[in-house]
C-alpha cells in the first residue's frame, strides 16, 4: 500500500510538472507568435501604405492639388479598392502649424488629431505609426508626409486592419494547443513507463529491504539497481548497515568488558573496604598509643614535680632522724625513730619507683621531622580545621627521641585546634632555622646557639595568648582552659622534651590574631 501511494505520488507529480511545462510552452509560443506576426504585419502594412502614399504624392505637384477632390477622391478610392485591408484614407493639409482634413474615404472611428510634435516629425519627412486595439477590429494607423515642389505640404493617413493576421495567430494557437496536448500525453506515458521501470521497482526493492531490516534482519543488504542516485542511496544504506553491525558488535564487546570491569571493581571495592577498616583500626590504635604516651609524659612530668617537691622534705626528715638517732635517747624512742626512718625510706623508694616507671626514654636518635609531623597531624580528628602543611623537602635528620618528639608535636597541634575551637586554619611549616625570631617570646633557650637546627612552626588562627600569660605557659598545672578540662601539663612536657634535646621553644601571639609556636631542634651528627 505504501509503495502504491509512493508510485501514485510520483506519477501525479510528473503529470503536474508536464502540464505546467506545456502551459509555459504555450504561453511562450503564443507571445512569440503574436509578436512576430504583429511585427511582420506592421512591416507589411507600412510598406503597402508607403507605396500608396508614393502614388498620391506623384499626383500632387502643387499645394492646390490637395483640394482637387475630383481628381484625388477617385485616386484614394482606387487605392482602397486595390488593398482591401485599408479601412479608411484621409488627406490632410499643413497650414500655420496645424493639420486640416481635406479629403476622407472609407469608414472608421474618428482619428486622433495630430499634435504639434507629430506635425514637426512629418515636416521632417518621418513616417508615423500607431496601433489601435481597443475595438474588435485591430488597426494599424500610418501617417506619411506628402511633398509638392520639394516641400511637405500635407500628409496621408491610412487605417489598416490586422484581422487577417489575427486569424493566422488564432489558427497557429489551435495547432500549438493540439501539439501541446499530444506532447503532454506522450511525455506523461513515457515518463510513467520510465518511472515505473527506473524508479518504482528499485525504490520498491530498497523499501522492502528497509522493512525487513526494521523487523530485525540487520544482516540484509539493499540491491544495487536502478539509476545512479538510487544505486548511491542503496550503497549508502549498505554502508550505514555495515557500520551499525560493527557498532553493535563493538557494543557487545564493550558490554562484556564493562561487566568484567564491574566484577573486578566490586572485588577491589570490597578489598578497599577491608583495608579501610584495617586502617581505621590502626589509626584508632595509634590514637590510643599517642594518648597513652601523652598521659605518660604528663604523668612523668607530674612525677618529676612530686619527686622534687616531696623528695627534698623527705630527705630533710631522713637527715634529722639520723641526727636524732645518734643522740642519747631512750630505747623506746629509738625504736619509734627506726620505724619512722623505715617509713620515710619507703616513701622515697616509692617516689623513685614512680618516677622511673613514668619517665620517657630521652636517648636521642636520627629522626625525620617531616615524617613525625605527618604522623602526628594524621591523628587530629577535627573536620572543620583546614590543615595546610608546607614541609621543606630534603631536610637533614634531627637529634631527638622520636616518641617524645611525637608527643611534643601532637600536644602543639591539639592545643592549636583547641585555641581555634576546632574550626579554622592550622598551618604546619618545616624549614632550616637560618634566622632568629627576635620578636618571639623565648620559652626554652638553646644550650648551643651555634648548632645548626631544623625549625617547626605551628601557626593557628585562634584567640591568641594574653601578654600576662606568656611567662607562665610552661609552668606545670597552669592553663587558661580550666572550664574545658585543661590540665596545664602539655606545654610543661613540651618544654622538657625541647630542653632535653638541646633545642629552642619560642612563641609569638597577639589576642584575636592567633599564635605561632616555633620549635628549633638540633641537626643529627655522628658525634651525638
């Protein structure tokens, strides 16, 4: 059904095109014929009229001959009789710049009066011609000058009918119509046959192949038959189907690869989840170890303070007991003094035992500062703190105890985060200590100022440190965060670690502008 509709549409289109072409041809032929015949008629009539005017001009030798109606009227009647196409003749005389009708023969409508321009052209021996086509009988009007004694004295006007030529034009138009109709019929039948053979059959085969491909048989190819354009269309269709088959094959291959990658990715994700869980466990363990180390360092600091604060009184008490025992005392008093002396010695032993059990090993070793900074920074759990690490590469190792250094850095980072309310920017910087910080407040002085050192900066954007608190920062149990649970032992531990390593500890701060703690630690040498 679709093929029949397509064929009918093509046939109707061809017929309409043939009819339009024939109509255009008829109009063109009609116009050309009319113009050619009218031009020929005009030349023919003008030539005839010039001969008639020549005969009249030879009969007039003087101006008075124009008024000789007995002679001129029969002459005009003979001319009109010999030339049946002439409908009327009129002889006119020129006087005082005007044209006056002298003799008139035949019939016809009133002639247009000659204008001054027309008279000037006639006096200049020019022939005037005009066409009257308003009525049923179309006429050519010619006006020829008449000379007497070598001077133009008047003019002869004649009206020629072109009905004979109109009949000739009509007859030719009828023949042209018949030929055009025959041409349309023959052309349409020929085009119909050619369309049927050259277009309809190849297109029908191509459409049949397309319908089968649409139903799923993509392995089919369109037949290469018909005109060049149909063959090119079929070839393009076959190339498109080949590309489609290749694309579908590639798609299947890609789908298999994607499926394989999905399975592989699922395995990798499962492994990554397991590794992430292990890393979380490791981080938790590291955090617990760091907390234990920090607590141990604080406890060691507290033990050192206790040993200092309690050891001296106990030693004094022990010495006094020795003196009292050497004195002459009753046996009962000596016995009580021995008991007191034993308890004092026991207290001193307990204090020394606690001090030894909480003291961190202070033996220095070659330590990579950047590595320890990275490990300590990874333990800070503060998602709203934006940490910026600017660690100088290829720094020399420093002389420090790694465990103590780790606790030092973790204390400084934790204090900085707490000072910012766990929200803000924390900047960690390592570099060689090549310049002195003259504006900084010194918390620990270096034992050897000329020793090469590596510098660590811990800079926060917190509330800053008041000036009155600068001198008390490293005192045990001094803190500005009593309400937040601060113990006042963190910076005391930091001071002990820096001092034991032979380094420097400095701080710069201003209220509302944050604080920067500067730690300078000596470079490791073989002598150490």
